[in-house]
C-alpha cells in the first residue's frame, strides 16, 4: 500500500488554487498520510529515551504529571491523561501553557513531572511556562519536533523528546506522533511500577505498535464518507463536537482543526455536558454534529446523545469502532476505526478528523467561499 494516498479531486483542485489560507492543503494531506510511518519509526527510535525517562520517574517516586502546551499541544496532553492514570497509576493534568506560566500549580513539586510540549519550539508564552516549570523541584520533560541550536525545550529540561514529525501544514502529524510517544511512556511506567504485569504490558505494546498499520489501512477507506459529509458540513459555520474520556481531547483538537482548515467554529464538549447543560436545545435541524465515540466507558452516554440528536434532526458524522451499530444506525455518515484499548483510541480517531478538516476546507475553496454559510 502506498504511503501517500491518492489525493481526491476536490482536495487536489483546492490545493492548486488555495491562495492565502491558514494551513496549506497539500502539505497537510502529505503529513496526515505519512503519520503512520513516522509514528512507527519514532516508537522504535525513542524507545531508549522513554525507558530512561520512565526509570528516572520511577526512582523519584513521581505521583503526578502536569502536561503543558498551547493549542494542539495542549489537546495532545488532554488525550493522554487517561493513559497515564490507567496504565501507570499516575494522576495526569493538562494545563494550557500560558495559564501555567501565569498561575503555576502547587502540584509541581518533587513528586511530580512536568511535560512541556512545543512542536515548533518558537518563542511563545510556552517558553515562560517552561521557565516556570524549571524553577520548581519537578522533573521537567521537553517535547519539540524542531531541532535547532538553542531550542529550550530540547536543551533546558531534565529530559527531552524530539518526535521528528513534520508541521508544514496544519498541526496533524506532530500531534498524533506526540500522543503515541506519551502513551508508550505511560506503558513503560506501568511496567516499571509493576502496575502492568509482563503479559498485559506485552499485549498493550503489541496493540500500540500495530496502530500505524491500522491507521494506514483505515485512512485509505474513508475518502467517500468524508467527501459526502463535507458537502453538508461546508455549508455551516458552527459545528458541535462531542467526545468522552481521552476523546474529549480529540474533540478539542477537532475544534482547532475546524479553525485551522475551513475557518469554522467548533464547540467541543464532554458527552455528559451535552445532556446536563441542555446544549441539545440549541441545535436545530441540519446543524452538523461530530461524534467521537469509540468503545469505552463514556461510549453509552454518546449513544444517548446520538439518539436525542436524531430526533432534533441534526446532521451527524460519527467516528466509531468497526462493527458498531447503535450509533451507526442513527447517523448520516460514519467512519469506522479499528478497536483498541480505550486510552490508545485517539491515535485512530484523530487522523480521520484531521482529514475531515481538509475536506471541509477544500469544499470552501472549490466554491471560492461564495456559498452562503448557515448558523
């Protein structure tokens, strides 16, 4: 199977005449398509780095991990917290980097680790967050894809990880590969602290190492679904996005992708908030809703939301496990992803959402932004 999937006509034509857009279409397409190979390579290349970090954290008796970032880096942190808690028994908290730089956290002490993510390594308020973390007694881990002399995220912390992913287009490959490496770190920590026995650890590692192959196969099958969904979605400025557990982080990433690609507004929310805060009462017939709902503890609540949304007449695109029927039978379009242990599911649910943003942007470019937008 070719690593670079054939670019569909609507995306290819958009890339040829996109002009001044936030995120280049062709670069974004290539980076999503090559995510599986980069992730497979880096899971192998970074194993020794992650083993050393895990040993350091185990020796220090780390009980908490704070994960700092802005935008997609922050959302990557949201997506991996469940993995650290479920596999390593360590509480994990994602904090927006500027908020940490301004307010700090009492949890950042000698029993904590602070992960600071900046794919670009550019001078931003994330630099300030890194400096504040380094002023604490916490073990600081920097993550950056850009290896340049003076990059503080690779040179200042106690340890650093360079995933070597590309970001010439919208944040896509960088986000997914970072998620994969942090999940791998959580598994190694679980092994080192004996929370995971050898058999369980080996099974989970095998699942993780297989996700690039699963991702490549899945991405090659979803073009028609995304094209159909984007024809409706491109007419609407406001989208609702629902996820649960680690996929609430994916919902936030989807919101950013809608801004980065088609320049739409996406409202992310946990499944329970859809019900509890009566958000459904704000959704009208035809309004687009994206459901991120692989199997897991929060899945039943998303099923209930989809039933309610069906009655309201919402236009739904869902990302669910292969063989899933409860949501599939209710929605207008559905992307089926391979089933994996829930903490790993963002590795398979996020890339199709990244592709969806490209299709939406391509639809807008193809019409010269002339179609009137609804809601």
